[in-house]
């Protein structure tokens, strides 16, 4: 029998061994970091660069079959080194293992995923080969999956160690504008790769398509269903997703939830970009945005797949990709479709459940993330059922659904003799509702826009110009901007010096920003129309429709986009960029701030009006 004394001796021995092992591990880790840490990290970074190069070659260029084996060997070495580096870092961590898991969850998770993939490599490759791929190609795709995980881990490590975007005195407007510009340049490079194009595409058309996707507009000078390969369509899909959420939002999300705690500067940056009053709410708001987006898009893709018409030309894989693509495109209010005629295809236009899902996704993407968060918390969470809607949310909800109703009625009446002719009342009502929703910033079409009557075309300019709500995936001057400006005019006519709504007074800074946004938007639109009138021979109304659609990031067209000159395409590129980023944001980013003086000049009234 084991006596209590022997048990104490065993426990003491185990305790001493644990202490000795901890000290040994600590000393070894210090020596490892001192002698090999920088070298190992440098090799890891170099491996990451090699991995990205080979990944670009694999999916961007056509190369001889004989290259498959060397590329596979290089990728195997890179991935095994990544696993080795992560295991060594784990074994010789200075902190205890529990703290290491807590502080390095992404790297640990990715390492486990890569290890599991290596264990079941033969099964995964066999599964990939079922899609009519050769063994070498299937192996390369398997390695590419590992490389994506490896690259993600490298980005996380880079954020944690360098915090390349964390400046002490950063201009949020400049960061927001530059993030879109950076992703546009990177997207142009990716879409220029040979494997992304089914046929040669001029650079100006690639640039136009990338800006349209990043700015979630939907205008395109090419047929993306024909001119882009599946690789190019996937690249376009990622651009739409990044453009809808915003690169800064995604960056901060990875900073907070993957790469550790975000700094105060990061939160201040997002506080300004999201127009959030409280700094402490930024973390929860970023989390809400990410969770809402991916859950809604996944649920939308499932509904679209279930309602997808049974067309023999589409395989199961095609249906899955098409459902995911249109779900993301609809929620991000992008308006891109992989069908040659958009949603006006005969096998789609009669599928009301499919189109209804698109409508719901468009509304949820355009209503604003903060509004969605408040709705979810109020009606789906018992503990927060008494949460109060903000003035911005009330204005966004009331005006959004009011505009949908007005647009539906207007289309139903004005288009009765045009695009709605010879249709049943149920069809007329449904298509009127669809157009009213999509006109605000989505850009999908179920009817021929070029056959639309002039009265509805003219009224559409107002709907597109107003656009979606703030902090959403849509464009336009925003619903709250229009509401605040209208209320200011209404109260001024009534002799009131303050704008009050829902028993709250609207801040003067909000009124100034709303007025400036409206004036600058009209300036951009009128300037672009004037430039295109000088360059093009299309009708004036068609040009107006094209420019307003570009500025509001709608993507609807009267059929002139593909026939525009290169100069007009570049004009629309700037208009789309200004509409998505905001011309006021661009001006704040590039014009230096003027120091405020502590004195006031005498006031004098200027004759206006």
C-alpha cells in the first residue's frame, strides 16, 4: 500500500520537477530568443514572402506542368517551417501555457488546422480531385489552403509586433480614404493577372471594375460573367466584401479580436470613422459589425441556394458559389451579378422567393450597422429589451421605409405604360417594390432600365441621390443627412432657431456637416455631368442617370456604360470613389487644419436667398 509519506514524497518530486522544468524552459526560451529568435522570425517573414509569390504564380499565371513539382516542394518546406516555428515558440514560451493560449489564440488555432490538414492530406486531395482536377493540381490547391492560413497568421503576427497603422496623430479621414485607395491598387494588380481574365481586358476597364467593386457600385464596362474566370470572380467578391465593410473596419477587427487588445489610438480612429459618441462602445460595435455581416450573408446564401431555380446548366458547385456571390453582393449593396442580364434573366425574374431574399439583404445592408445592432439587442435579447433607439436610428428607419413606400407607389403609377405594361397587378407591385429598394444603392435590376419612362428616370435621381443610411454598405448623401436638412428648412420657415426632433435638439455641427455634404455632392455631380456632356453624345438624361448612379454607388445604368470613352470612365471612377468615401471626407483628409483663434470678429449679416 502507498503510505501518506510516500504520496508526499511523490508530490514533492513532481513539484520540484515542474519547478526545474519551468526554470529550464524559461532559460532555454531566453537563450533561444537571444540567439535564434530574430533569425527564426526573419526566416518566417521570408517564408511568408515566398509563400505569397508561389500562391500568386499558382492562381495568377499559366505555367508549364513541370513547375508543379518544384512549387509543391517549396510550399511543403514553407508550411513545415511554419509548423516548426510555432511549436518551438509554444514549447519555449516565457509565460505559462494558459496565458500563451489566451494571447496567441489565432496562431495556435491556425497551427492546429494546418496540422490536421497535413494528417488528412490524402483524403482532402482525393476530395478535391473529384472536381475533375489532376493530382498535382489538387495537391497545389491543398497547399494553397495551407498558405492562406499561413499568410493570415503572418498578418496577425505583423499587426501584433509592428502595429504598422498605429500612429500617434493619425487623421481618420486620411486613413479611411487611403485604405480604399490601397485596396483599389491591390485589386487592380490581382485582376490584371492572366488567370483572372477569360479574355484580355484593357487596363482602364480593369481599373473601372475594381473601383466599382471596392466602392460597392455595380457599374461595369465588362460582362463579369464572361470576361472574368472563376478566379477573377472570387477576387471581385473579396473586393466587394472589403469595400462594403471598409478596410479600416476589418483591420481593427483583426487587431482587437485576433491580434490582441487594440490601442487607444485604434479605438479613437474607429470612433471617428463610425461617428460613435462613446469610446468604450467601439469594441462592441466592431464586433457587432463583423458578426452581423457574416451571419446575415451566410443565412442569405443558404436562402438563395434553397430558392435557386433548377437549371441544368448549373452544377451544385456553381449554385453554391452563385448563392454566396449574390448574397454578399446584395448585402454590400454592390449590385454585381454573375448572370449576363443580371437578375432580369428569365429563370430568375419569376423566382419571387429568390428576389425577396435579395430585397431583405439589400435593406439590411443599407439600413446601417448601428441600427441593426440596436434592433437585434432590443428584440432578440431579453436583458436589453428596454434599449432606447438613438435619433439617428429613428431617422434612418423611418425615412428608409418611407422612401421605399414612396418609390414603390411612384414606380407603380409612372411605369404602368412602360416597363410594367402587360403585367398582372401582383407582378407590377412586386417589381415596383424591388426597383424602389434597389434604386437607393443596390443596383440590381429585374426589368429593362433603358425602356423606363422619362418621369420615373427623373424621379429615380432623387432616390439614388439620397441613398442608404450612415455606417452602412450603401452610398448617397445618406437618409439622415436629407432628413436633418429638410427639418432645418422646415423649422427655419416656421421661425424656429433650433432643429428639434423626437424631443431632442440636433447639434449645430450635425447641421453644418449635413449642409456641406449636400452642397459638395451637387458640386461633384454637376461637374461630372458637365465633363461627360462635353465628351459623350448620349442623351443628357442618360448621362445624368449614369453620374448620379455612380455617385450614389447604385450601379444602375441606361445601357451606356460599356460604350463610354476612357476619359468618361475615369470621371466616373472619381465620382464612385468620392461617393463611397465621401467628398467631405476627402477634403478633410487633404486640407490641413487651421488653428482656431481665441477672438471673434464683429458679426454682420450677409444678404442671401
